[in-house]
């Protein structure tokens, strides 16, 4: 599965597009199947995007600077121990869950062989199909250097046959 940042040239609306492969994107673009979800324009192209890679294993996280206390004197302690989640956030997460389930329904779990299988597909040594699995940050960085897109799923996924 490949996720591209897309942009509408007419209204400059930016959005994501999920595709089975680069070829699927090109075919949909050529067929005029892509349109802006905001204004409906068919003038869609790929937006510039950078991979979101974690820090290197030899880098330490930046420590938070200690503060002298809350900046607002009226905010000294939480009102309750529970956090109310706004309805629009619950709705958004629900839509994200459904979208990911739909995407994974046609995707093959390849486990820790993700990087190898992505290379096989990219170089034509395996049939082109959506896959998902696990990869280290180093493996993802190596794939990116080779021009192979690999993006994390928005929500965690349990491997098939695992028990929670």
C-alpha cells in the first residue's frame, strides 16, 4: 500500500490518496478517476512529501526544559481524572478505523519480511499487490533510499493469529 500526498492545482487543497501501487496511482490519474474531495477538481497531482523517519538509534531525545509551574495560575490541577473525547474526534477515529480495515482487507500480512517483499515487488521479482507487516526504522530508511515508499499504518495492527 502506498500513500501519496496529493494536491488540487485549482484550489490548492491538500489531501492523502491511498493506492495499491505507483502503477495504480498512474492508472487512476490517467483515467481521470482522481478528484479533489473539497472542490471536485480533476486537476490533481502529487504534492511534495518527505518520509517521516524516527531519530537515529544513536540520538537521544531532547529533554523537556523544566518550568517554574503552570503559566496560568488558575490551571493548577486537573478537574477530573477522566478526559472527555469530543464527538467529532470519535467520529474521525471511527472513519479512520473503517478506512484502514477496508485497506487491509485486500492486503497481505508479510510479518517481518516486509522490507524484502517490498523490494521484490518494486523490482518486479514478485507480483504487485498491497502488503503490510513490520520493519525497523533502518529498513524503512534503506527502502526510502532505494525509492521504495513505505509508510506506517495510522492505527496499530495485531498480526494475524495473535491473541490480545
